[in-house]
């Protein structure tokens, strides 16, 4: 069973007791997408296997929209959203890279993480919703980091 954006919204509303005013999906989708970005970047940075993929590229290939970073050393550079091969590079290369997940836009969209990250994802989105004024969230970040390490 997939975990939808609507499911996440209902869990966030439950966590907050809906006192924060996250009463519309549009508002909640902002926090869900921030949580997707945060968790994606963390998982991509740590090279989680479900955030690693391969692509066959040629000189001048577009950098994928969800690209985060190369895994390994390749004779290429990234310029203006293109991969440019350095001299002596083969005509085609298969690269490994980490990536970030796409945003949701509809309540029926699936949250793009494995089930084991469901609780962490909801906790992150809830922290963002609680902190609407974007004050210092260093303590919240520490809590989130501990949750991620526990899921590991």
C-alpha cells in the first residue's frame, strides 16, 4: 500500500492537533515538499542505495533534473546543466550519481520514500509546519538526525 500525500497530511494534522492551521492541502504540500527536499538531500548525501542510479551519457548530455552528485571520479565537469567531457574521455560513459526525489503536487501523489522512512518523513514535515516563522530549528535538526540514524 502506497503512502500518499493525503495520508501524510492527515498524520501531520493529527500530530499538530490541527492547532497550527495546516488546514488546507495546499499549505501542507509546502511542508511536505520541504520535507522531501530535506530527507532527499540527507539520503543522497549519505549515498543511500535507493537514492543512487546510473546513466549513460555523452559529451554535452543534460544533467538530470534530480541530480545531486557524482559517485566516483569521472573525466567530466558540469557546466550550465550539461556534462562536458574532459580530453581523453571515451565517447560514452556510464556514471553513478545520487539523486533527490521529486515534489508532490496532488493529494493522491505517492510520497517518494520507502516505508521505513515514513515516521521520519512525517516528523520532519511536522517540524517544518510547527515552525512556520522559520526560526532557529537547530534542535529540530538534531532530533531529525537522530531519527535518521535510528532508521539507518
